[in-house]
């Protein structure tokens, strides 16, 4: 049970441009795996290889050669749920359709209030045209506020940016919970999707001769699993978390400058700044 954590340091200097360039080229078409490979290279000093390629059946995402030659099988996943992915898709489409119609001289930032719903395609295009027109016609003293065309959209001017429109935030639909952060993480790891990832790791490690099995998870502060992404390292190291025995290391990457690592053998969390 993890009851403590330490501050981690780099194992590899970011100035090692040879390794960095290889990762950039090899993982160019796989952004999540590319991110994981960069972090693992930098923080373990190992050499990641994109393994799920060339038609390999049921292959793990990354094979990591650690200093000394030991191999670790790595599977990359995320805490993004179905509703969060839908929201991201809808907000991106909505923003793109507003931008395609906007002809104003200001840069507008939009935030979608709790309860927002972007309508289906035809209505979405009509709404985007109305929003673009309202932003173009907004008086100079109307620097911020809810839109008349969509009262669930809050808009403000950003004078530091060139003309345009962007959606910078929305209601995250984070469900209430009475569970601790450690319990939320344990629940997630025991869910159907992660059980599949864990099974794949076991098989992949066996087929590649990997001694270790790493699960690398990209986290988000929004959506149904938001409590994992927003958990502090103090909450995670409360003494109640236990990693499933078929994983040797768990990596939580918040994509915000912080990466957490839990090593089963040490029962210890490490927090890195990246």
C-alpha cells in the first residue's frame, strides 16, 4: 500500500537530440504513444520502440529497452470516456463552423456553460451562423457576457490574439463521488477496458520476453473519470491504493506538466515535472 511519494528527476537529458529525433520520426503517426515514448525515454533512460506496427497481431503499443537491456512491455490508454469524446468532437465541430463564418476583427473565446448541448448537423450550422453574426456585431463595450443566440455560451474578447473564434472550455460533466481518489483509480483499473489492456500486457510481455509490464494512462480533468486526473499525489498515496498484480508499473500523465508513476515492487508513488 502506497503511503508516501518522492519527487522524481530526469534519467535522460532532454538535450539528447539523437534519441528525441528517432522518437519523433518513429512515432509520428501515433500521438498518444509518441507522448508516452518521450516521457518514458526521458524519465527511465530507456529506449522505446513502437511495437504495435507492421501487422503484428495483438501487439503491445511500446517495447521499452531499459538501461542494462531489460525489456518492459508498455500499453498506452487514457481516462477519456465515451461522453467526453463526444463532447470534444461536438465542440470542435461547432468551433470550426463558427470560424468558417466569422468575419469580425476581434478574437473571441467561448465557454460552454453547464448543461450545454450542440445540436445535430443542420441545426448546428444554423446556430454557428447566428453566433458568428452576433460576435461580429457585438458593441465595443460588450467585451464579455452570455450570447443572445445561445444563452449557454459565454464569450469574451482576447485582445492579445489575432481575429478568430475558439472554444476554450466547457462544462466537464464530472459526476459526483463519495469515493477517495485511490478508490476511483482502483475502480477504473478494474473496469472492462482496463482489464482488456492488462490481459494484452500479460500476453505481450510473454511473447516479447519482457520482464516488466507498464500501463501508461493519459488523464483528463473532465468527463466521467475526472477524479483520477484531478487527484493530488497526497490523495493517491493515502495508503489504500494497491496496483493489480498483473501490472508492474502504472504511469499517469496529466498532459499538464505532471506525471505520476507507481512502482508495484516499492509500493511508492513518484511525481515528475515534465
